[in-house]
């Protein structure tokens, strides 16, 4: 099986070792893990493993970390994940077996119980959509949100096209990363807009790519909330600036490399909850 390179950007992560251990315990193919330590050293240090590469950089942010890891990764496939995730047995081979050259593939997403280190008994996320941007005009953005109704209707379609995804995990062929990467480090700031940049570049580019949800496998992601707090933190001003840039760039079709406008993509899916029938008129405001 071709090698899979798992890239984990981190800053002050308390579950990093557990995530690495889970990857090695559940991967069944040829795999390597790359960890980018963004301006910190874990205490205690990470366990030595010949399959693990640790990169320490001055505090430059998540996007720079992902770009650095992708530049040295040796795999035919690249997978990025957060540092607080658990995985199904054989996740790597399942994802690689059904990953076209122009796809981003996302596993079924479950919720992680960090104390038990197992998925919670909650409904999985099998589909996502965009929240209607103008519902909160003071925070305009193309924000992803679970689309439970579509997920339930299409639960038996085990490899299904999706609208968008959460940035906690994505999987693609290296050849596709070389097509749409590296991630832009200007405008978005250090963190914001990851699924928007990668997803829209895949879907709107001339290569006719897709975001695909593979329900034959899963990962469990920790919703940090008040109990755990943000580990990869950023200032509110940075979040606002990065989100504003991402919103303007994609909503107003500013990408010169596109083969399609945003309307083309939205029209390819059923009406998303909360979007008015005259939503195109809001594009002209």
C-alpha cells in the first residue's frame, strides 16, 4: 500500500501523545506521522518512534506548520488531523482505497470522550452545509455546520459527495496538494479559513474536484468547549481579520484560478436549511 503521511499541527496540546498513539495503534498500512510544534515543547517529551518526525518552529501558526510538514512528507497521500482525535481500525487503508486524484476525502466524524478515549454514543456527522451567512451580519462568513437531515437521508451511501467539512481532518493525494497548495499564509492570518480555501479550490478549480465523505471509516474529534478550552488559540482580532478575508475572497469570486463561480457549487446541492430562495440577490449587495 502507498505510504500515508499524517500531519498534526500543534500548540500546547494536552492530548497529542494520545493522538499519536491512536494513529499508530489503528493504522494498518505504511504510515508516518509528522508533528509540528508551533513555538512550544511538549512536557513530557513525545515518545520516540522511527515512524514519527517532530518539527519545531518559532510561533508562526497552523498554516505555516501544515505547509512545512507537507514539504517534507514522504507519503503518496497526505492526511491532516487535529491533535485530539481517535481513529477507527484501518482508517488509513480505507481512505486511501477510495481517494481520486482530485478529491478531498473526509471520514464519518464522531465526538470524542477524551477521558475514556472513545467515541461518545452520539449521532455521527455524515454531511455538512454552509450556515446562511447573513443570519449573523456582524460575523459574515461561509461557516460549515452539520447537516443532520441530509446525513440521515443518505446514511446508506457509504461514499457520498459533501458540501464542506470541518478542518479537524482532511485526506488527499499528494498530487492534489501540489495542485492546490501550499496554504496561503497572507489574508487568512495563521489559522482561519482552512476548509474554505482547500474545499473551494478543489470544487471550483478546472480539475472538477469533489469533497467526499467516506462512511466506511470514522474519526472521533474532541469538542473542547469550556471543559478543555482552546489549545491552538488565537486572538479575537486575528479571527475577525482572517474570517473577513476568507468571506470576501470566496463569496465575491475573487479567485482567478476558478473554473466556476460560487453559485455553480451551491446549485449542485439541495437547498441548504436557512438559505432563502432569493439568496443570489444577496450576492449583489
